[in-house]
C-alpha cells in the first residue's frame, strides 16, 4: 500500500511529511497548532489530539503505515512553523527525548528580527525563568533562571528587519525569542516579546529549518530539512545558503 507524503487530518488540513523511518516521523508543522497533551482541551488546535483522533479513525495516511501511536518528542511554539519530530512508540519518545535533553540534537532556525544587528555572529547565554508577573511568558533571570545558550548568525539585512540563523544549544521555553529580544532584536510578529504587544500585524517570523542527529538505533547520521523559500520571501529576503 503506498504511503502518502502528507498527513491529512479530519479537518481536511494537510501536513507535509519531511522524513520517516521505523522509529520517527518528522513533519512540517504549520503555524497555529499547539503541542500540548491529548487531554488538554482548552484549544481546538491541539495537534497531538488531532493526530491521535486521526490514527484512531484509521485515516488512510495512518492506516497505510499501520500506525497505532504517534507523539511529539519536543515542542515548537504554536506560531512557530517547521520541523517537528514525532515518535512512533513510547520507547522512541524516551530515546529521542534523551537526545534533546543531552544536547545531542542540532537545531537550526531562521528568525526575522527588527533592526540590523551590528555583529555578524554572536552568542547569548542569559539564563531564563518564568516571568513571575505574566503567566506563559519567560524572562532573563541571572539568579533563578536555568542555563540557556543560543548562537546567532546574521544572514541578510533590509531597511527595518534582518534575517538571522539561530542555533539553540539548550531547549528552554521561548529561548530564541527571549534571547533575540534581549539582544535588542525581537522577532517580527512576536506578541509576547516584540515591540507590539497584543496582536501584531505580521505572523511570527520564526521557522525550524534543520534538525540533525546520530540515530540511536542504527547509528547513522540523519539530517532533516524543511523548505524555507516561501518563509524568507514572505518577509522580503532572498533564499539564503545554509
């Protein structure tokens, strides 16, 4: 039975599949989907719940793979698009989750930011902690925060914005967004850390474009890439060479 190259949800929405093997499946997550437990019913955009419902209904994309289980291994913010790794068994969730926790996953993002960074490359190591004054927001906190490290590289500039490559070494909540805001260059469309609080005029300019690791089961190098042409053109940039 041929396996479709995309997930078609019960809503009719299609999510491209970027990579698949016996243990994991990587998709190109669209903006607007939250990654929360199946039981969390405070949104109709719970991707885990949508996937589980589609698998239980034996929709063709899942039936053709004989899938009975699929769970996200790591999180992307709801408005961040790009590579999301999903595991096909609880054991794979634990194993691949360990790669993220032990910093053996190389992650690369593209961020569109306000302003023109002066440096071509820089690193931010500000510790991060939940903001005590606002639920769901993180803040730099040298005393109580957890270690966080992100490497940045300037790719292109325009008049008011810049395209930046981000390599997060750690995986704290909102890490890239806070580190860029603290560097004086918040992500375009960021309603939490940008200059325009509330609903910004543009979509969040953050996309996960590359994920690479040594497969813990077959001991081979895996590199997953997400398309970036539409994303960078959306903000008026040329296609970068990464």
